[in-house]
C-alpha cells in the first residue's frame, strides 16, 4: 500500500496534497491494496502522483494493461 508523507514534511500546497491523496487512494484501490512496498517503491509511487495528469494517466493506463493481460 502506498503511504502519503505528512504534508508538513514537504513544501507543498493544499491543492497539490489533495490531488496527490486522490491519486494515491486510486492506485491503492486498483493495484497496491495488498502489496507491501519498500521505502524506495513507495517514494517513487508518491513522486509519480505529483506529476501532471498526462504523465500520471499514461502510467496508470500502462499498469491497467499489464494487470488485465
């Protein structure tokens, strides 16, 4: 499961944090709800959740293709 860092631990605004939270929740529901992640894996997935919609959506689409294959 992806764990979002505390807001105060990073210099992010409220909108960024809220958007990141929604993306993390979606990834956890679809892919990572029963997966134990390393710190490195978690950090990369949190980083991905901070990218723009185009990048995030493209990666999620690719993950769905792999999952549904």
